[in-house]
C-alpha cells in the first residue's frame, strides 16, 4: 500500500548517504589542514569543523528516521499515529514521510 512512500524514503536515504560522505571528507580535510597554523586560523577551523560535525549528525539522524519509517512500512505499522493509533493524514505523510504522529497529536505533544 505504501510502496511509493518506501521508494521516496529509500531515495532520500540514498541522497543523504552521498551528503554524509561529502561531509565526512570535508571533516577530514579540516583535520588535515589544522597542522602548523596559527591560533586564529585554528579557532576558525575548529568552528568550521564543529559546524561540519553538526551537519554530519543531522544527516545521520535523518537517515535513521527514514530507515525507521521503512521498517514501519515493512511491519505494517506505517501511517498509524503512535499516540492515538489513528491514521496519519496522507498529505502529512507526503510532505514528511518519516512522521510517526497525526497532526493533532503532534500539536499536543510538542
């Protein structure tokens, strides 16, 4: 029933994995370039390294969220609100296929 959502999620995961690889390369470049520089440059590179690390963590969280949604599809739990057990609105799933709550529960739980 949710084949199109599974494909959409798999596509998003594939793109996120590419982004993850790029960010990992950037992170390693920050580490390599940190050798033998003055303190100000080192501080700036440290800040850039932290920003890259934050992006990496955010990407990893998104990949996990999408993977969990695929798991719910495979287990026939997809599209069911984890709080009220009612169906999640299709428009909500189209825009955010990883969501686990209906709009009403999301409003009250946040």
